[in-house]
């Protein structure tokens, strides 16, 4: 038989075929061994994956005992010891390093029969030009018209639906509609198109988002990841995956986004409905994200895992309010201990109106300097970077702690300098997305198209306290314009004057303050005016966001442009 490789979609019958062949050979009295990898948590976390455990499949009558759970080096040694006539099966083979491929070929040339289930793309590349028997198992789509090309899960990652591209996209649209309908009917904003944060990769145009700065915060995470040698080393490994966890993950925006970038993702939140929504998205997209519905401090006390990248956005202050100041301090101590490379921290300050009367047992105000002192004193970070509120559109200050000194900012040309060519081939989609996001972030910070100060156009009733994200010095704004402003007087009305080229199609322009939409208007080409009532309680800063539904990139201009801002008036 030699070397036989089984490919196919999940639940297409690969494991059943391997078990059937092992049973047949064992009935002849041949020596048969089943070997699995111990190099990836996706396998080792399964309770049956142990020596003596049983490997099964969708056919409950088909099971086979697992002989060895070992790493690539030990598997190569095992193969070298086998004699002709032996059958060794490697199911879930993608979790072995591609270095195992020469050992497969060498053993098969000596008369050892090898079965390989679900090889990785890098293993298949290593097999290129070699003699082996490829069995590609096909499954019909549920429409019974075409072969399936994708899978979709509904409740867990065990029994998928097999779908062709056409049915998959139609089903995905239906799943997204069901999810958004569920969110619309749920607390805390029942009956409204209003929720806390977006879902990663799902179009939520028309929704009000409490935290509409999720993309900006995600950019900060990606920037940190791109400059961490230890994280990049794991991303470049064909088997290892860096681990990410978002503590206070809400509906999973950051956990899902990091899974898309090649991370083994986790998320924790105390709200059951958030975890329900996050799991629904992950299952439908086939993402093996480990979400837990648990109190943050309880989770940190009971979990013994460490993570390459940890984020916690405006979560620990709630623990302090509900369980006391010292409980929050314990959270941070354990968070820092569980961080092996990067920790991203956002903290609600007691100088903010929403937290001013909370955390009553605090010994001092919790503010920017408090967070910096905490991370410097207890985090054991070699470098801490500070991103002030307003930068790139973020609402609050964000602190990034590195356990090892990172590359300097802006060195996108060296982003993946140590990554192997084979990794680039296997991860090219994730790498392309990562580079695109980082380059965009770097351009916003230091490139020739960086945003400009507001003194270049009339702004009355407010003073700018940040750069305008999505604004350029020729007064053009992009589809998303965000800025932090400081009121200089009480105001009750808002007036925006703008201009769009006459040939631009009509577009919706919506204006929000502090995440609350104050008005939305359909505008045509030419000069336009938008006015609205806009009264807010007295506060030091306000976050302004202007969203426009239409934008375009003119010839020889890489910017995404929506309209020219003529004046902005609060009175």
C-alpha cells in the first residue's frame, strides 16, 4: 500500500476510512498503530486524546484505540524503528510538524504502510513530487446539486452541514440576520438597532454601537503583535499557535479578529447573552474559539493557562466596584502573571462621570498615572507604550505592556523578516490582512497622509483635544471621522456645513456624540447643511463621530473620501 493520504472536508469520512483500513489489517494479524500529535492544544484538550483512549467518528460503530500521543521528533524515531508489513496511521496529521514528511516517505520505501488523515498544506507541499496515493473524499451539498466546498456548524464544532459556495453564502446571510434579530430583541436595548460592540466581519450598518472604536483598538493590538519577536516566532511555526484572550470579551469582536489572524483565541465574560452571541458567530464560521461565561476574578483564580497576548478593555473597574478595590488589584496581578508577551489594558477612570461615585473603597483616584504606576510596579514589562484617548479614534487611554522589548514603531518593511517562505505560503491571507492593517495604522501616525489639526477650518463652541481621524488638511473627511473635543461653552445645537461633488450619489450622514446618534440626514451632491439639537451634561471631553455611507478614491489619490467639511458649530 505504501503511503496513502486522505483529504476532504470535516466529517467527510476520512477518519472512518482510516479506522476501516486499520480494522481490516488487524483482522489479518498485522501490526497496526494509531498515532496522534501532542503538539497542539486543539488535540490535547480533547479528553479522549491519550494513550489508550478511543478515536471515533460519526459512525458510532467505528472506533480504534490510540497507541501513542507524541511529538514530531519522537514520531520520526518511531517510524525509523518499524519493519515492513507494519501499518501506522496518523490522523489529524496537520498537528505534526512538516518535518515528519521525510520520515513518512522513508518508512513507506522500506515497506511500512502509512495512513495520513487531514494533512496540512505545508505537509502536502513537502510531498510534492513524491509517490503516494491521494484519496480526496467528496460530500454532496445539502442542496444535492453540487459537491460541498465548505462546512457550517450550528451548535458546536462536531457535526457540520456540508454546503456548496452558493448555499454557504445564502446560509451565512440567514445566520447573520437571525443573530442580529436576536440582538435587537435582547437587553440592554430591546427593540432598538443598538448594542455594545460590533461583531467581527458582520455588516452592522445602521446600528448604534456603544463602543464604535473597536476597529481602532484592534489596530493597536495588531501593531503590538507585528512588533513582538516572540509572537511572530510562534506565528511562523507550522504547528504552534500563539494564544490570545480577551478578558471581558463581550460578544467576541477581538477574540474573533485574532482567530482570523492565526491565534488560538479565548474569551471570558460574565454576561451569558454576550457569550451566547459570540459562540453563535464562531460556530457558524467554523472558528474554534474557547469562550467562557464566568466572573473575571473567579476565572483568573481557577485557570492555570498563560497567553501570549492578553487584552482587557474597561473591565477591571467593574470588578473593583462589585467586589472591592483589592479584588481588582488581584485581577491585575493575575492578568500580568498570565501574560507571556503582550498585555493591552484599558481602564475606566474614577475621574469619568460614569465611575466617579463607584469603587468607594479606592485609596486614590484611578487615572492615567495610576494605570502607568500599576503596570510599572507589578507587570514586569520591559516596555510600556501609551496610546492617548482620541488617537486613531479610541475612546479611552490604552496601555500596551511588552514583556520583551518590541521592534520600533513604523518598521512595516521588517514586519515578518524572520518568517519562513513556507509560512508565508500557508498563511498568506492572514499575513496580507495583517500587513494591510499595520500599514494603514502607520500611515495614520507618521505618513504623508496623516490627519491634520482642526484650526484649518472653522470650529466654534469646541476646542480640539486630539487629531481628527479621517480628516486631511485639504478639509476632506473620510467615511468615518472621529475626534475628541472640549466644550468651551454650553451648547444646545449642532450645525455642520459641507460640500460634495455634484456627481456624487446621495449618501447618509450620521453624527454621534459620546456614542449617541444626534442626527442622520440624506444629502445630495453640492453644498449641504445638517442641523440638530445636541445637549449633553457638562464634561471635560466629548467624542464626535461622523459616518458617511458613500466614499470614493479619486485617481492618483489613495485616500477614501466622502465630503469636504466647511464648518462645524456647537452653540
